[in-house]
C-alpha cells in the first residue's frame, strides 16, 4: 500500500471527525466537558461506548488469537455482560444518587480524603499506561506504512498522533466524545464487516459455507471445561470477565464518564445493558475474521508471522487482498485506537482536575476552565512521552509488563468500592494507601509462585479478584472499633 493513499484515507476520516467534534462541542462549559450536562441520549451513548471499549489492541490481537486460543475469549466476553448487568443495577443508581462528577468522589464521602486521593491516583496510573499502549500500537503501524517509507522520524509520528487526539477532545470533552465515538464505532463495525465479506469472496465461499467453516473448524471452539489448570478453563475466564469489567468499566472514570452523562439512571442502565449485548456480537465478528484469515493463509500456503498480533496487519496491507481491505484495516484500527485514547485523555483531565487538584471546590467556573485546558495539554504531553519511552524499550516483555502493572492497579479500586458498598463500617482512612500498595505486592508473590505452591495452577485474569480480596482483607484490619 502506498503511503500517500493511506494518508489521504486517514485525512478524510479526521476531517469528518473534526467537523463532528466542532459542531457538538461548541460553547461547552465545564459541566459539558465533564458530564455532557447530563443530556446525552442513552442509545447514542450505548453505541459510542463500543468504540471506546474496543481498542486498537483488540482490533489487531483478537483475530490473531484464534490459532492458539480458539474462541475462548468469548467466555470472558460473556462474563463482561454479566458484570455490566451488575454495574447497571448496583453502581449506576449509587453514582446518580450522589450526583458525582468523578466516581472517585464516592471514596471521599465513604472513607475520607486519603482514600479519595488513592483511588484517583490508581486510576491515573492505570489509564495513562493503558492509553499510551493503545496509541503505541497505532504509531507502530503508521510508522511501518507511512512515516518510515517517507523517511519521517518516530517522534513526529507520536507528536502528530497525540496532537490529533488532543485537538478533537480539547473543547467539547464528553459532550463531543459521545458523537465522535459513535462515528468511530460505525467505522469499526463497517470495516470489520467488509473485511469479512471481501476475504470470504476471495475464498470463493458463500454465506452458508462460511457458517459451515466455523462449525467445522477447530479454531471455533468456545467452551473449555476440561482442565482447571488451563488458562482457558470456563469458570476462570467467565469470573475474570465479570470482575474485570466491574473494575475496568464500573470503577473507571473513563468508561463511566459517558455513562453518567445520560439524563437519569434508568437511561444509563439501558445504555449499559444494550452496550453489553452489542459487544458480544462485535467480538464475535473479530473472531470470525480470524478464522477466515488463517483459512485463507492455509489455502494459499502463505507463511504467516509468528506473532498472532501481526497476522491481520500482515495479510491486510501486504497486497494479498484488494486495496480496499488494507484501507478498511487502517480505518478500523485508527477508529478503535483513537476512540479509546480520546475518551481516556478526557477522563484523565477530568479526574486530575476534579479529584487530585479539586479545582471545582477551590476555583470559580472561569478559573476551572483555564486550569482544565492546561491539564488537558499536560495529559497529552505525558502520554506522548510514555509512548516514546515504550518505543525505545520496545519488546514483548516491556509491553506485557506495562499491561500487567496497569491491571494490578484496578484490584485495589475494586476492593475499595466493594468494601464501601457492602461493609457498613468506618475505617482508618490515612492507612488506605499502604493497603493499596501491599495488595498488588502480595498478589504478585502468589502469582509468581502459584505453579510451585498449587500443583501447577497458573493464574490468569483472576489475579484481579485475588488483588481485590487482599484489599478487602486489609481494609477489614483498618475498621474502627465501635465505642
């Protein structure tokens, strides 16, 4: 694929994106930036949330995982749906009742200022690392297809990529994101659907034959009940999905910020449940695409990259399919990655302004708006620096470590909220940061020695549950005695 053709495609996409951002974000005040003025239509929020939840990593990785993991990921996605129902009927009514701008304000009202700051910093670290990794994937693809052929440095790639995210989120915040993310979700679904169509046409198989292909393929196995030590074991995946989505959606300012922009908690519940059902079908599309990609490669004796993450980009952009498939891949990747990064940047700005600096308590509307704008620039700058550092250290070990560290930070958040909701006792607030630090450390020690201590048992995503459990135990030790 020619670099200029890719640039023209991306430019056309962003012209439409900036136009929507401008029209929806005009005359946005602080309330509009932080919460959309609580006027967002629930069905638009439900549709837009899909684009924010499915990142560039998902877009690239899920099709490539079917060779080794089959459709096992669907077990976790079913857990996501169950977790989102819990969020809809437990957390959303609570957050609306308290009229929160940032969900971490709950921790202040329940425990105290130290717990509040601890929750905000945990979110800041995890979301910044996660957003940087997601954009890093896009930067790598763009460097390979556009910047490197044109002789342009990676630093310029990062600057332009982060700069675009900052431009379309700087004015409207949540109010703009709901509509821009809807565009991205549409592009994401449209691109994956058409990729499936073109690849099936290239294989010369009909819709019915595609269905038979999935039914007969070993890669289409969904449920695993055989071996509890296997990372694909159903209950490990399902329960991990339940608690992961509660932590990374229900207790994540990024994901909840748009949800809490609905008019009332009933509309917000409709949004959450509708989005969870749609997500199952979207992930299924990605997995189906993966089976078609591997089938195509096998039929044509194509030597695929060793890494599953590289399979879709390799086949889509190296001339095996019509040019339209490669362009659709670029549009889908950019849509997925920028949706996640844009909402993350807005949420980081909101949390840092409201939670860490407490600007709304200390400053007037105009001062808060000015501070918010500078923080937004600062968040974009930090994100760009992290992406550049990851590239300098670029290897799988570093990337996996960053993801693991980010996942550990959600455990204490899950434990703190669970304790606050279900245990009606006060705690010694000033010691909460120690619990939030020790819990991931204990979890890591157990994770690192699990095979030796538990007869070969290997922890997977359920380490999040273990992390939260350690946090709850630690908070129990901090309970104030009744006089």
